C-alpha cells in the first residue's frame, strides 16, 4: 500500500520515522493514519530527496501545523471582506471538510507551504497552486478574483489592467478581459528566471503571443519550444506543460485560455 518493501519499513522504524502499533505478541500493525504517514515519507524521500533527519523535521512541522489548523476559528470568524487568494483557498478547503494534511496528501504540497499560503497568499509555485486549486474544485482565475462580475463586454484601457494578487515570485498576471467569460485573457510579465516550477495540465486550449523576451515551453516533458518576440503558440491544455523565462530581461506575453479552466 505504501509502495515500499518490508525491509524499508523496518529501516524507517529504526530511524524513528514510523512507530507501528504492536499487538500483545509483538506483531506490527498499520492503521490508515500510519499508512498515510508511510506514503508521505516515501514521497519526501523519492520526490524531495530528503534524508531521515530532514523527513523527521518536516513531519514534526506538518503535525504542528495540522494541530494549529484544527484549532483555527470557524469561517464565520474570518473577515468576510478578505478576498486574498489564500483566504479564498482556506474557505474552500474548510467548506469541503478537508484539513491541511489531507490536501497535502492528495497534492504532494507540504502542509507548511499550504498553511503559509492560506495566511499570506505567498509561498506556492504556479504548478503547486494549480494542483491545489484543481483538488479543491476551483481555478487559479477564480482564486485571483478574475471571475467576479458578469460576462459580456469588457473594456480595459492601455496600462490600466487589473492585476492578480502576486502569489508566485517573479510572475505578474494582468487581466485583459474582466468577468466570467469563456476565454481567460491575461498579460503575463515574467522576471528573469521566473517559471511555473513544474508541469501542470487541465481541460481546454491555450494560445500565447509573445510581446517581449524569450519563453521556453515544455510539453509532455520532452518537447521543447522557445518563443521570441512576435511568435505565437497554440496547444491543448490537457497536455502537461511547464514554462520559464529564458531571457536575461523581462518577458511579456499575451496568454489566452478557453474555456475558463486556468
């Protein structure tokens, strides 16, 4: 169930990563909570490359934050006027009856990162944020507030673009068409080195038109495309895709998604 061998279980026990339940005859027993902990240890070991000491520290921090989450006030006590992405995410999570730990287990995002994002709306990569939003049945655009208001005509003057709250370092997203529409039209400004920090996918289609700089798009993990000023690029959103600014300066582009699944 945890995807590891019996010898690995015994090793982790000797390293104080796991303490199985013992029967009167000394037999080891693993309940659901322990199996979930084993899966988390395996993920931290294989995906993050953490050593036993770092894994123990991570698990302690996550347990402390999980306890903190259980003692948080009810949503009614949260300022209703607070519409930051982190607060929106916290409301959605609580409405779904999920703890930080359960969301972490489902998405592979650390509890500490989730807790920090809910409090500050900072600390999640674009890819992690997209994965958590999808798990909670929402989209990045909805968390940012882009989908508020009616659809229909939308006029935004040059340089007056409403901006998403900044959640990922070096990534600024400006809205080119407001409201709940079938197309999500955004202007991306990427600082040097800014990236999605991993691949993500969703339903729909995407169109990019480059205004400035250079962007590398990777599809399916092995198809690389470098775009420069004036280039346009279309692809299906269900294909795993990642991106990064590969120029020495700022990269600016128009990015359109349809339908509204971004």
